[in-house]
């Protein structure tokens, strides 16, 4: 089950990064988090991937509210 959650969180983060709806500096930070989440998932650390992706999604949400 956590594998599905990790995949879903990563996909959501990929969508946010691809949307170009945030300032470039925020998108760059999100790309780093996306890479970290993907690496964690590939290493079998699904919970870590979920945590990284969800924190990045929260950052994106906060940044979109600041605009």
C-alpha cells in the first residue's frame, strides 16, 4: 500500500513541477525534492519518498498561496 502512496505522491509532485504555475526558484526546489523522492523510492524507501514528496507539495501549496 505504501508503494501506491509513494507513486501517487511522486506523480502529484511531477504534475506541480510541470505546471509552470510557480516562480522558477520554487520550481527548482521542487525539482530537487522530486529527485530525492524518486531516489528514495528506487532504493525501496517508500515512506521516505512519501515524506519528501508531501513536504514538497506543501511547499508548493504555500508558494501558490503567496502569489
